C-alpha cells in the first residue's frame, strides 16, 4: 500500500471537513477498499474512517415507519437488529461474505462502491429505499449509475439508508461459492404500489430493475406469473463462472425463488 | 507515525504505526504476537482472524489505527490462565482438527466466536460460520468435529472421512 494519513472523525461534519482535502477518501469497513489499496488500485492522500461516527451507526424506526440504517452500520448488526422489522433485509445482510467480513463491512461502504455483484444494491433498489447523505436524499432509482458508479458527489457521505417496509419481500442469491458474491441475486418486494424486482450480479451495468417481471408480478404475485417472460442474454456478464445466457436464465430462476420465499 | 493504544489479550499495549499499518502487522511485527497468521492477505482465507471487542474480524483487512482503544484477543489469548490449552484448542488437538496448522489460529478464533454466539451449533451451523476460513489440508471434517466437540456435543457418531 502507498502511504496515507489516517483520520477517524467523531461527527459527520468533521468527516466532511476531512474529506474536503484533495485525494482524501472515505473508509467504511474497508472490506473492499483495503484489498484495493493493497493492489495499488487507489492512492488516497488520506483515509477518513467513518466507523467512529456514532450518529451513523445502528438501526432504528423512523416516524414514517421506515427502517433507518446508519451508513456505517456493519452487516452483522443489520442481520440482527433488522430481523424483526424487515426479515428479508436482515437475511440478505446475514449472508454477505462471511462472519468476519460482516463484522466490519458497512451498508454505506457497499452502496458507495456499487460492486455489480454486491447484495445490498439489490435490497436498496428492490425496496425503493432512500439514500440520505450529508447534503440530500437520493431515491434508489436515481442512485445507481452503473458499474462502480453512483450519484454521490466527491466527498459526499451516506449517512443513512431508509427502507420502506414492503408487504412481502425476499432475496434469492445464487452464490459464487469462492467469493460468496452473487453470481446472480434477485430482491423482490411487494408493496401497496406494485412489485419491485431488482437484480444484482447479472448485468454488465450493475444492479437493475426487471420491469417485465414487475408488471407480471404486480398482476399476479406468483412464481408462475413470470413463466412467459425472460431477460435477453445481451448485456449480461460472461466470465469463467457463467455465460451471459446462463446468467439471463438465473435472473428468472432466482426471481421465481424469491417470489416463492417472500 | 502516530501512536495507537489498545488492549491485547488483557494487556494494555501501544505502539507507533503508520496510517496504512494493518492490525495483523501491528500484532505480528509490533507486538511479536506471530500466532496470528497472514495467509492470503486479501481477506479470503481467514488465517488472520482475531477478536475485536469480542467479534471476529480479519486482521489483515483492518487498520491498526481504526481499532484504537479496542480490546483485541489473538490466539495467544486463548489458552487457559495456567498455560494449558483452552477448550477449543484442546478439541482441535483431540480430534485432529489440523494438519499443517497454518489456518488453525484463525479457525480457533472463528470457532470460539461461533460458540460464544451459538453454544450448541449444528454441523450445518459450523460449516456456514467457518465459510470465511480456508483449510487446504484437512478437508474440514475434523475441524467441524472439533468445534462440535468443543461445544460439549457427542461427536462419536460423526464418521471420520
């Protein structure tokens, strides 16, 4: 790793100030960023750890009934503390990586990184959650902008994620057994305004909503309802783990599994 | 260089570190606690697992400065106060849960964390919890057996494979 200064502010305001320095980077749990630093894929002048900011940690219920998750909350905490209120989200968080990774990795770090095979983007997009930063609120539909790209401005911090609670929801993940990332993962949420289906791991552009399945499931929330729809292989990831056609098929299979589990 | 202070195996310690100093490096090179092994150095193999405030983490993927003030337990802290092997360590020895031993410190730390969370795990619970710990010798069977034995469960019905 190249050398950098390490800072650990206690408040969001201090973190914003520290991040205003040229080439400073925010550090969540570091489960992606630290391996990247080791490979010299990033060379920040300073790392600003967000894990010491008490106001960004923990799970609570907002006045509107939404589940609020602090941006620096580790996956293991979400797996436990969201279990009663939003079991589908808790189950997703409890199956990210492995126990040691879940004790460090944070929801804000995962979303800001927007890895195309990460689990949390599917939950956030599938739930129609809102990403609250130090400056604004961003709807999930406007947040994810493709491979490792989000609507976040330089220095902008994910302070909280607010999840409206759906009537029914589930996440079905076909796990790449070595990395435990999603070879394809589908989050399905049935809400009063219809069904949302968000797919991670499959597309070359990262997480996306599968609108044809949403329409079919909004009319009939059953696995059979999407028997006749499919996603094209074009634009799906092809690598040694699976071809684009294989992933396209997995999208449908995992959507059906999620519907059955919801 | 900045000074970092933490409690390691019940002892208050401090040392000078760079921002980029990993917890694994601080433990091994700063404190001489070489029981924590660095295998892959990419947070996949789990040989470097230690407990930070009671929770298992991969010490090769945590900066020492980020756990300032924390209580850290390493494999050196797992023996009984009289120096004999702790419960989990003894079970690994009794059930031949290791061959070369390189992954064992991380396995023991993860197993101890599991048993703290879930005192009577099933075989499936053990296998799921140890997903982040890789062993290239044993085929895992005797590791799982050791963890179940350490939980006080009867493992005589588990065939050796």
